């Protein structure tokens, strides 16, 4: 809230012609000067760029459903309107045909377009600023190798003042500063590589952190947060109650990243937006990079707290509904039938503080990602038309408070808000 007030004050000042120089100065701080391209790209750079594009899941945003890869057009909904991902193919008018590697690096590192305009942080330059110039050049080499597609870029659908460069300049002055990954020599090479992939190229913090009223990261890095508009909760990657893996063995972390399915002793599988990440990115990474990510994630801090169970009446109603709708797949004691049906007892996806993902899964159903390690995943049927808000809240409260689980009660209001 404090930083949001600062932004509002700066915007008012800029609109009044006061403090414009300060806003401009803050927008250019730590920006690297443009360095001219020195040599043609090599086949090795192109191949590495293709791999890096997978690691960053670039196609996930820059490919419209059913469209040409990297030709843009996909709408990214934000609380301020819709931002449309641009065409990244080398088309001379609509894509990157007129760009240089130096201009592409400036977009990645400083969040500026080829003409110097400020880019919207729906393009996660707030994290991609940590990507090295070498990797940026390889990415650009790969994108320039694609067939050009003459698909025009769609204008963003944003309301005032969010559609102005002045508002972006104020936002950046308060919330963005170009940076890089620190190299302090106190960690292993695997940890450092994992930190680079998680915090930089993989831009995991773009989802796994809370946001303030102006869309900037406001919580602990990788500490979990609700994804705006979608209302899916990206769990904390450092908290043992959510998605922290400090107690896991490295091979089991690697297996989860690659397949989207946890080891039978841990239970569960990824769903929602994370299933797209496994499908489009993680399953294609090398064994060394997955091990590096696992090493970094395992080293994050962790703690565990249990909540009191829901009232007896809620637990009784939820228990009856569980026997009616859930027990055939998930078992009387929540033991499940891995790998087909995940256990609910001891499953952190069930007990994390936010019930958002659990509500979505029960309302909408769905599947784990299809990967070589799990080519034909079993599905979860939707219950949106079967259970009322109060019934769904009670059965989820029962699941979150039974078999040693320590999740908090889910209220009918929680379900109503997420159902909407």
C-alpha cells in the first residue's frame, strides 16, 4: 500500500509537470548502452536459443491457440485490461525483422522496445533482466531463424491511465531496476545455475509471488500469490506447507519437474497454469538443468504450521459428501490410488493456505499434463453443477482437516468468489 501511494503521488507530480526529471532519471538508471552486433549468428547459437526459448516457455505467451508458433496474438488478461503478446518471427513489418541483437537485449534487460518505448511488465522483463547478454543473443538468433509470419500485432486493450507511457514511466520508477544474477562464490555451480533458471530465464516469480494494487511484486520472492484474473494460486516454493521441497530427495524433485507427477510417497500432480509450464517447458529441459533447479529449490527456507479443523457440523456434512462423491477414487482414509488418483492425506496441494486451486480443481475438473513419464493421465470430473457453494466448502473443509491434514476451513464465500 505504501509503494502504491508513492506511485500515485509520482503520477500526479508527473501530470502536473513536477518531478518529470526525477521520473525520467529513475527510468534510465542502470541501463546499459546499446552495443552494436559484431558477427553473424552461428548454428550453435540458433540451437542454444531454441533450447533457451523452451526453458523460458516463450511460446506459451507468444503463440495464439491454434496459431503459428511465436507469431503472437495471445491475449494476457490483467486487472488493468488485456495485453496482446507481439509477433516474434522475423517479419520486417510485424515482427523482429527490423531488430538487432542489441535492441532485443535492451528489451530483455531494460524493458524497452526497438523504438525506445517502455514495455508493459506483462512481458516479464522484471525477471528476464537477469538473463545474460550471451543467452539473449542466442534467443534472438533462434527467433531470427524462424519463418517470418505476416501477422500484425494487436493493440493492447487497456484503460486510462494504464495505456499511457507516462503511467508506465512512473510504475518503472517505483518498481523496476535493471539487474543481473549475483555471483558471490558461496554456492555450488548447480545452485547458481538453478537460481538463474528459476529467478531469471524461467521467471517463476512472475506467478509465485503476491502483487500489490498496481501489479508489482509485493511479497517474499517465490513466496506464493494469487494469479490475477485467473484466480489460481501459485504456491510458495519455500514453504513446506505449500510447494517447498526442502525435505525431498533431489531425484524426486527432478521427476516432478519433468513429469508433472509427484513420487507416490508424496502424491499429487501439477494442474492449472503449472500444467502448461510442464507441457511447454520443463519436460524438455536437460537432466543437468532440472537437477540444478531442484538443487536451488531444495535449498529454499521452509516451515510448517497447522490450522484448527473446521466446526464439527461442517466436518460431518463434508464427510458424508466425501463418501458419496470422492471415496471411490481417493479412498476412505484419503490414501488415493497413485499414480491414477493422488492421495489427499498429507497432500500439500490440499492444505496450503489459499484454497483457490483446490476449489478450481473440484469445480472444473481437469488432467495432469501428458508427459513421457505420464502419457495417459487420469482425469478429475467437474462438480460445478453437482455441489452448491456450501456443500463444496464443507467437503473441502473435511478433506483439509482430516487424516492429519492441517488446512484451514473453506467458507461458502470462498467458493462463491472463485466460482464467479
